[in-house]
């Protein structure tokens, strides 16, 4: 069989008789394969054994050689004289190689070298004999000795050596080699701490004071730029120390109290944040939390306050620590059992260790000390995932408050809170005076700030299926629901039903309610941010905002006051509050507006509740109801101003004359505030045609509507230069307009603002579509509007894509871009560099500040460039319409008011609210029925074109055609089949000849509406 080879074996045993015969000689095929596998395993085992033997021999030889080398080096060390600095240098080199802590003789030799150096050498004169590498190695051996020293004896000489030898060149390497851990061990040896007699060491003995000074020695000799690195190593050794009792009772208190530490709040917090991820044990995390609280419990600056908040939020434990372990666990148990009255530092640590509530309450304490809301937004910018975790824990903390002030452990966020909780009591509109109300208010405010920060610093894609916030949407929904119900409950609490209350009881209720006003304003800000984000993302359930028991509706009779009901105010309908909205003034306080109501009629508490809702959180009222309220306010304002809503008066208002060729210029000149101070009054327009003659006819309202339509089309035409199109063809102010109209650009935008407001005031509509970021700023009255990255998507998708990629880029990718905090803008070929923040062109964009860069970039292009323009246009709008009335709507709703609803046209509703006229023909209902059937047969797009052909706007009015002014008129007249339908958009009049057949009617109608020439076909 020795000649048997399987080199050419192809597996075809049954077809190859030679191979089959060979295999039969081995009895069975499986036996043959098994023997091959056994031989392979045997060869592998022999190879591994040989390799292992080689490794063992190599290690043994290495160990044997090291032992012999160390013996030889130790002998050379003994034989070496110590008369010169060169001899001491030689000794150092030898002991660096053979020193071991478990050899008592080596310890003696180390101390001898230190002594020889102190007595013989002068570092300045013999510097060449002690290079940095030699010094660093020997310092590491001294630290190794101190770390494992069995007693505090024999330490004087090594300490004196460190005092003289340690310079700024060696401190960082010494700290890296656990210098601080060594001196924590020395302090523990010298303090003789007994776990049964533990106490905080605030007054140290001279010996302990000396050792503590050595602990701080690196900070006294280091260079300023290495101080943060030393702080990192100090905190690392504190958190990893095996002497936790010494750390808690001696090291940390002395670090806080000692002026020699010179460690700033920012240094401490940055170091803790850097090393806390390496700390897995819960006790060690609590030590880190204790350090943070002890050092920065009372921040002095905004930077320190933010550092503390970020530290506490990061170290906040995920659950209550019930069973501490190790020495510190025994200490905690003993302290609690014996009722030991610990001092300040121990008390902080015990509270932090026993429950995560303390960390939260420390955050609340620092929040109530006047920290600005912007700090929380900065925190959310820098650490969105951490901010979310803090939000959830804060909400759990809020749910733990009970009315009777009883202690309650944290419940899961998904668990339903009990009926006796404080938040449920406030949601119902009643609460008793409680001791911990301040913490509750601060928790709600802090929670709302963080929630707003999360929403503002997250992009819409974060809520998608693959987004980082998708898994947390259920939590967001619950928090939003609680915030909404709590806000409504606080309104009930502020304005209770007091018909049967005595004056003293009512006064007490008012005082109790006033303490929640600040929290209420924070909730309002949070709810507005949630509403704005939900308008784009839609993460809340359908009808979320209106699924409550507040019935806020309007009735036409509310404007007619009946004196008989003055004494029975409780009989007033709950929606009668709307009449008080007319007293609202721009930038006025709510109470100031309410006091301007007549003495005969003051708002009831029911009115005040509804007023508070409509002024602060109007979106909880359905849009249709708010629109009715708005229209009634405008109607009442017209009545109060003496404006005739039925007929277009020829004896009042303003009369102007404009040329069709120069309509915008003439209107701009004729409708200045000096010539037309009150634009709410009727405007009678006289048109001058292209040859300079007055057009025939008097303005009964139709000419004005045509004038206003043409004026707005001209004013908002991008070719005029005042407005531009975004990528999606939405209008926004042209930033270059200030260069095109350098002397009076603000007057042009003020004028256009008044004209848009006049359009809304008259209940008219125009087919104009504005960019959302522009409308958001136009509606903003008090606070600076917030522009987020999503607004950039409409402005320029390419820039949006680049900024989005920047947010998700790695540190290396961002560094490679070499961006700074400046932008280059081109104004008519005039290139200019603009700083996004002071000295921004010298500040590089990093992974740490990339979010700030994106926000400043977006803010510059969408807000700062057009800020003056927005201010001028907003002033023009506010000159005609009370801004508090427009504040009931958001940007999308304002767009609907201007241009109508983007929905399918209801032809039946159109038929109901249209008028039919016959000119030169007899009434023919069959022809009209045929006409409407043709309209119904049009596609959705064609129906929109049909409506635009008649009214100039392709969208129907909100609430249906009953609100269209004037109503659509259908005029049937004699004419040949060759004529096309025409329209007079100024009067919403559609003129149609009486065609002979339905097919001709349908063809002519489709041709006319698709021609896009409504005015030309008049």
C-alpha cells in the first residue's frame, strides 16, 4: 500500500474498479477516512505540543536570564561606590532595571539611592548625568514603592527626593504612573482610619498636612497647559482607589477646602466626564457624583453652571442604589443604623448614594439660582442622547410628587401615575399648599427647557423609522400629554369658578395660583415647540391638541351685550370671551388688556380661562373655531371703525387714482401712512388706462379687488427685486433688496405688509405661497424666532444636504474640511466675508462645536440677512390687523388664510353659494344643470384652474364658499359657439355663452381655463 496515492482521486468510486478494489482492502470506506482524520489530528497535536514547549522554554530562558541579570545588577549595585554624582547616576540606572516591591532589600536600596542623591548631587550642575528618561524611570520606581508601602515609616527620604527631583517636565508622566494613587495610599496609612469611628478630616495633623501637600505637589510645579491633564489623572486615581473611605472623608473635603489645589470648576467637571465612562461600579459612579457636587454645588458663572449641569446629567444613576458594597457600603449602613449625624460632605455623599433624587434636586437647585434657559439649549446641542435620558428621569421624578408630600420611589415612565400625585391634582385645577412645591416647579421648568432643546436640536429625520428618536416617540407623546393637561389645569387653577366663594376664599385661591405662573409660562413655551415640531413630523396622534374638554367656540350674539345679565354672569355662554379680545394691544400684558374692558362688563373667570387659552396655546382650539373667532373680530373691528360691510360707501374711505402701467409705483405713493393713515377704511380706486384716460365706471368694490390683486402680484413678483423664490418656488424677502432700494427699502416692505394685511382684513385671497421660515418670523412678535435646519430644506436643498452631512460627519472628516465660523456672501459680485460670531473667521469648526456652526449658519441666511426687512413688513401688517389676533395662527394656517385650502373643490358647495344671472336670454335651468355637470366632470387639477379662472386663486376659502367675498356669479348670455367663456376676477364673475351642445360647452370651458388668461378674456 506504500504506493497508494490519492492525488488523482475524483470521488467516482463506483465507476472506477481500481479505486473500489483498493478501498475494499481497507474493509470499509468510513474506516479509511476516519484513520486519515486521526492521523491529521495527531500531527496537529504534535505541532501544538512542540510550539507550546518552545514558548515555555523561551519564557523560562527569559525568566532565568532576568533572574541572573538582576542578581548580577544587584551585585554590581552593591559593589558600586557612591562617592560621586556619576556613581549615583550609575546606581539609578541599575535599580531602574531590577527593582521589585516584594524584595525588602530593593526597598532599602531605593531609599539609599534617594539619600545618596540628596547628599551628593546637585541637579543643576550635573544635569547631563540625569537625563529626563532616567529621572522619569526612577520617579516611577519611587511611586511604585509609595503605592505599596506597608507602613508610613521610612517615607521621609523618598518624599524629600520627590520634592527636589520632581519638576514640570516629569509631573505628567508621574501622574500617569499613578502618583496620586500613591499619596492617597500614604494618607490612608497615616490616618489610621477605623471603619467604626469614621469622621471627616477637616483639621489635619501636621503629618497629614504634609502628605496632602505632596498630593498637590504636581499642581504647584506644572505648566498651565498641563493642569487639565493632571486633573484627569487625579480624578482617575480617586475613582479607582481601594481606600474609598479615605477618599470620601479626607481627600475630597481637603481638595475642596484647600486653596492650594487651584482646580477650577471646569477642570473638575471635564475630568469627571472624561473618566466616568471607565467607571462601571455604581459605588464608584456615586463617588464621581459626590466629587462633582462637592466642588461645584454653587456655580459662580454660567460656564460653571453649565459644567455642573452636564456633569450631574451624565452621572445621574439609572436606578436607586439599594445595596452598596465594599467598605463604603459598610460605612453607609453603619452610619444609617447608628443615626450618625454626619457633616456637610458626608451628608451630600449619603444622599447621592441612597437615591438618584438628590442628583435631580441638585440640578433643580442650580436651576433656581438664575441659570439662563440658553444653557439648557447648549447642553442639548452638545449631547442629545444624554439630554433625552435626563428628560425621562426628570419626568419620573415629577410623577413621584404626591399631594401629601409622602416619599415615593420612582415609577416607570410607562406606568400610570396615582390619583394622589401632585401633577394629577394640578391637572384637575386644584392643589393644597405643599412643602416641596419649589422643587416641583423647578423640575417642570427644567423638564420643559430640556424638551424644547431636544426638539430644536433634532432634525426631522430623527423621528423616522431609522432615526435616533423613533424608539422614544411613545415617551414624547406621554410627556406632551401631561404637559398639555397640566397647562390647562393651571389655567383652571388661576381662574376658578368662584360664584359660591367668599371674597377671602377667592383671594386665597388667587394667591395659591400665582405661585405657579412661572411654571405655566415654561409649559407654554414647551407646548409651542412641540406643536411646531409636530406640524412637520406628525409624531403625535391625530386630534391630539383638541382631544380635551375645553369647549372654546364663538357665537354671533356675543357682541350684543345685555345689561340684564350683569348680575347673573354665570348664565353667560362659555364662548362669550371673544368680545374681550378686541382690547388686546401689541406687546401689552394680558392683564392690561383685560382691564380696558368697560366697567359695566368685566370678564368672568370662564372668559378669562378661554382668553388665556386663545392667547397662549391657541392650537388646542380647532382651526375652524379660531377662524370664526378671527372673522368675528374683524367684523366687529369694522363696525367699531364705521366701515360699511354691506355696501361699498362712496362717501367714506380713501380715493386714489393709479395708472395701469405703473400700478405699483402709484399705489406706493398714494397709500403712504401720511396720505392713508387708516388702511382699514374702504379704498375707492380709479384706473387710468394705457393711453392716459380714466376708465369708465365707479368703484363699487370690484375695481378695488382687481387693483389689490394686481398690486400684490406686481409687488411680490421676483422680477421687481423685493422677493425671491426658494428652490420649491415659495416667496421670501430678497436680502439684496437693501442694495436695490438703499434709501427706502423698509418703506416698500412696510407698504407690502399693509397690503397683505388689507387682503386678509377684507377676507380676500390670492394665489401666493410664502416660505415657511418667512411666515414664522412675520408672526413672531415678542421673542426672536428660532430657525432650525429643516427650514433650510425649502430655502436650498443642497445647502441643507451639506449641513446635514456635517452634523453626522466624523471628527476626522470635519477637520479635513477646515471650516471656520464665517460665510462668504456675494452681493452683486461684491464678495464679502461675514463672521457668524465674534472673530468667527479665526474659530475652526470641530466635531464639538459643529451643531453651533450649523445653527449660526442657518440663522444667518434665514434670519439675520432679512431681519430688518421682516421688522418693516411685520410693522406694516400690525398697522392694519392686531398682531394678537394673528397670533392665534401658525405659519401654515396663515398661508391658508392668504391663499385658501389645498383640498379638492366641493362643487356642490360651490353651486349652493353661487348666483345665476341671465343677460339677453330666458332663464334656462336645464342649461345651468348641464353646465354644473360639466364642472363636476373636470379633474381635480381642472377644477382648481376653473376656480382660479374666476377668482384669481386656485384654492377654495376656508370653511367653504359661503365665506368667499364676493360670491361667485355665473352670467349666461347670448353668443355664438365660437366665443370663449370669460371672467371678471375682480367681481368673481364667470361669463359663459349659451352653447348649443354639451360637447361644445365642455371643449370651450376646458380651453378657457387651461389658457391661463383670465384677465385677457374679460
